């Protein structure tokens, strides 16, 4: 199973977004700021939230294995940190939180919105610390632009007690990504009591990103005024790709929460992603839907042979000792395969340990836990190796049957 599903499975644009922002984790933390808050308030609760944005945005993970957690960290001074900024960091040891969202699609009839939205807050312990943070805002933002502080403009409106608007004269670091994401970046920074906050927007024009930054900053300010917990449910973006109007492949899934009952565990939707058929592990696949312990991939009858003819397509399904069961479905049928970790010459006398299934519904083939090929084997050293999973609680004929009988078509969203 690929580790970086968020980067590998979300369109080419989001590959760029994640690469761009992922490389800027530390500078991004350095560009943000919040304040002395009551003990019950977590800084992450003061961030702009996914649901504050229009439909079509996804979380961008700013570091490996961040998952659904907000990225929070103490600010650190590196050898290249400007002296004024380094002095502030050493004196006050502030801690901040950041988040980022990437634009996947625009809902019909709605403007596209910024390609990337960043949000941040940074705690200080006193008015003096907040004052010091406010005075180094240009240096904080300059860490994103080759230590060239961005140009300050008149803020369009006042948010909180003070507001500042910045445009970078130099493109942010890793500018090739910047020009693929958009040609304009805006940083709107404001202070609310001891809280400093920032919204970053990237898009095609300064008019566009300035308007978006102001609107989103006002929404973030509402969380600063009245903090509530930023819940896991609010951060959940697993269904967003399935809502994309450009998705043409029918989505057969198990619902957001799959509860088959009996001894089989519940499984929560983890991620979904449109594919273009060019995947190395599942060639020809057009849609992926992942649960905690279940992976579903969808092909059409036209693209299915691209996978079925590969070594991984033959793994288990065509092996000598595999047992099979075919069951009827309302709109087709499914075949369940129970086998072993390899293609034995002499079949083991134990029950099957590795399972996969294929449902044939209308023009589609939906594979349950298709077999990925393992690391390449040098010529002359044997056949390809595979990551054959055993021990999955759904690894049985009963488990596979529960899955394929529960497949249902997800309705298209209504905007």
C-alpha cells in the first residue's frame, strides 16, 4: 500500500501543491502567529477550517504521516534566519500552528477560488511578545521569498485591531512550482488582542487572491473571537474527489462507514481519488476508494485488460492452488479468490490465507484489495515478488462476500 496516498492519488496539480508546501514546512511555521489564549483553547482551533472554504478543497499534508492532524510546532532559528527574527525567536520561544488546503475543483456556477490557501496562528505569552511578533512580520514572510521581505500595501479592510497586506516581489521559494500553481500570492496578516494570524492565497491575479484572502481571514477571525474545537470530522476530506463534477467513473463504494456486523470490524472511509489509468501498481484503474482495511479500485471493461494481463493481475486469481467462489449481485456478479502468499507447486494442506475479489457490475470491474507487485527482481533471480497480505480481518470468503454484496452506487452530488 502506498504510503503517500495524499500526494500520489490526487491529480497532478495537487502533486505540485504538496511538493511546494511540504518543502516549506519550517518557513511556513515561521510566517504565522497567535497569542495568549485561555488554557482550554488550542491554537489549532483558531485556524481557518476546511469547511470555511467552498466545495472542492482538500487538506494538504505539510509533513509525512501528518494525516488528519494539524501541524503545530515551536519556531526555530536556523543559521540563515535574519538577526531581527532570530532575536525574537530566541527571546520568546513562540509556538504556532499552520494548515494548508489545495483546490481540486470548482462547483458548477461558483468561481474557482485560489489554487492554494494557507492559514496560521502563533501563540505569544504577553502583549510584549505579540508586539515583537508584529514588528517582525515582514521577516517572517520573507523566509518564503528568499529572505526578501514582501512589499507591503494598504490593507483593504481592518480585521481585529490591526491588519497588514503583503505581496512578494520575488516568487516564493521553489518558484517553478509557484508558476505552475498561480502567478500571484497574497499574505494578509492581522492582530486580534495577543493573537496574530495569517492567510496566504495563491492564484492567477492579485485582485483574485487579495479578495479571497480578505474573505477567508474574516472567517478565520470568527474562530479567533469564538473558539470551538476543530474536529476530525471537520477536517475529513475523503469524499471530496467523489464530488468532483469532472469524475466520469461511477463510484461504487461501501458508504462513509462500513458496518457489516458479526465478527467483521467496522471500516471508515479513508480516501478517494480519481485516476487516469497510468498507475504503475494498478494500470488502467480509473478510481480508487480506500477504507481502513479495504481498498477498492474501479476499471471499465475497456481498461481492465491493462491490469488483468499483468503479473499482479494474475496473482492469486490465476494461481494453481487458489479456490474460487462466484456469487450473483443485483446488477452483475462477483468472483472471490482465496489463495496463499505464493504460487505453490504443491498446494498447502491449510485453508487459504490471502484473498481478493472482483465484482463485475454493468461496464465496470471493481477489484477488492488488488495485489500490488513488489520490488523489482533483477533478471535471472526469479519471478516478480508481491506484497500478499494475510491476517486482514476481511481475509476470508465471508469477509469478501460481505464487501461485494455491500457495494452500492454513490449518487452524484447536487450543487
